[in-house]
C-alpha cells in the first residue's frame, strides 16, 4: 500500500523548549557490562593495590577506573570530565559518589614516579599474561616498535627527535611490545623524543623475555619481530641466549656487504607476487656473529624514494625496492616473507591506541603523569581486548603472517554496539534496575553474548 505524502511529513514551527534537570539517565548503559566483567577479574581490588601510594581521599584505584571509563566512552582529555560528571553509570563504574574535577585527577597523575608506576606496569603485564594463558596459544609472537607522541613546548622530558611530519615539535618516543596473536600491549616504556629507536631496547627486551619465561617457562615458543633500528649486536646475542626466535630487518649499512651481494646475485627465487629473494649466510666480523639473512626485492613499476638505498645498476626491467631480514627461524623464503610482513599489523593496534584510547594525548607537563596516562591507555586497551576474547571474538583462519588469531572489533565499533546505549536507572521492587529502550538488534546481541560473570535479561539489567 502506498502511503500518502502528507503522512510522511510534519510541520515544525516553534522552538523546542530545553531544560536541564537532575534525572537518572545515562548515555553509556554498556558500562555495566564492562563493570561486571572487570569485577569478575578482580580489577578494582588489584588497581587499589597497584595505586595504593597515590589517590588521596578519592583513592588511586577509583581514579584509575575513572580514567578507564573516560577512554571507554570516547573522552580523550581530562577536561571532558565536566561533561560526563552527571552520568550515573560512570560514577557507578568507578565507585564514586562525586566525580572529581580535571585538576584533581591531574594532581593525582602527577604523584606517579618511576617507582610508584612500577606496580601499574606489573598489573598490566599480569593481565595480559592471564589472557594469553586462557587462550592456550601454540606460540607467542611479539612485535617491538616505537611510536611518536607530540607534546607541547614546555612538557617535561620532551625533546625534538624523529618526527618526519613535525620536525620542530618536541615529543615522546614510547617503546611498545605488541602481542601479534591478540593485539594486547604486553609492555610500554615512555622515552624522550630525541633518542634512537633502539635506546633502552636491551633492558626492555630483557624485561619482556623474563616476564614471559616466568609465566610460561621454555615450553611456549616465543618469537620476536623488529625493524632495522633494533638490529644490534646485544639484541641478537640476548635473543639467542634466551632461546627466542627472531626476524629482524637489516639496514643496508655501508659496512655490510648487502649491496654487493644483491648486485652479484644472478638468480632470484620467487617469494610472492612481484617479490623475489634468496638466503645467504652473512658473517659479521665486527660482532663475531654469523647470521642467516634473507635478501629480497620487490618489483615496482616506477622509481620510488627507496631506490636510492642501493643504486646498484641502471635497470632495464623496471625498478626494485630491496630489503634484508636476519633470522634464526627454519622457514623457507615465502613463509619468512609472510612472517616479516605480518609485523605491520601492529600499526593498526597503535593507531587505535592513539585514536580511541588517547595514547597521543599529553594531559600534563609532568613526565611521570604522562607516563601514567600512557599506562592507563594501554591498560584500557588490553582490558577491552580480553573482554572481547572472552565474549565476542570468533577464531580466524590461520595465516603465515602470524597476526590476529581472532576477529577483534575496534573500540569505535564496540561503543556503537555496546557502550553508548541510552538507559534509565530506576528502582523497582527494592532494587536498582537499568532499563534500556526496546531494540531487537541490541537485545539479540546482549542475549547471544552475555557477560561470563552475570546473566543479562532481554529488557532490563538488574543492578545489584
């Protein structure tokens, strides 16, 4: 039946009167799901222990939960607290009757130092280890890399460094250890922006390996992927001594004969479409090492900025981009190429950390406070990854790239599906009840993927 045009339209003439009154309304009903999950993991108690030396009257653990709530609802700065202070689900999530001001939270963050931050770093590491143990993975692939975080001109321990897009801006250069199979960040270490990517990487690697060996012993194979900045003698010897597999990009440095080897090579074996390569046992007398190196080249149809790295000869069959990878893995050429290409998946995780969890936000001028903010950003990211792995995630087909083994939704998608759901907090039959609007798709989602620590009804969520 065709509807009349008049029934499809309405006349709107007057202005809608707007009033602000106190009501038990929330825009983030999904926080109750996350609160139940985190409570089942005993996170409130563990956060109180990790932040016991900070917090004041509010308590460090509750303020940490408040910052996590900010990340989950999409707030990126401390100033956004004033706009979410009236939401009852945010207050309930962090266990506070009164939401503190941005200045109060900033003062709490400035209490963190290297020593007081250590328990929070350890808590994050422990939570990731527990998530990995529940999955019983056959191996663990760790990607090590740094990322640039721009800061203001007066921020503590921020200096000019490697930032090709903003060369004059001071920055931090945090170092991250990314679990390729799940997307967790196992460890993050904040550094000034004027350091080389490999600075403090030796100590960082030892901490990562020690934590993994303590949790899993030597029964779980551990492999590392890194770019050319981490191709250092100490790193190679450390990985070999700890029994870890690795694939590390090798720079075409003048004191390595890679350019000569590529120029003299007559037969390149096919590796992937438009990619060919070969293996070579490369001695490095300066380091007293002998490494198995894969040299490969990618055929491109035009000259690119990377072509200057070799300038081997004038090509008559197109242009090539050359690269080399040092490894102790017993993989053939195609498998090793796919494995090293899988390292790029961590860029997606870093992009989400910056875009959805405010890793690129610098809340104060204090180095310790900014480092604590980074740890809380990573903690929020890791917890939502674990939540998905325990509830929503579905397995993916195995890949030679050894990246995500589960289908993981982005935080932006999770906000739309779960978190940003309007609701009303009411009291019925002597108990608080969170009532949501009738929506069949949302009801089906909540019913098919219940929280493992509390059953959800179709039309309302009981709040104890």
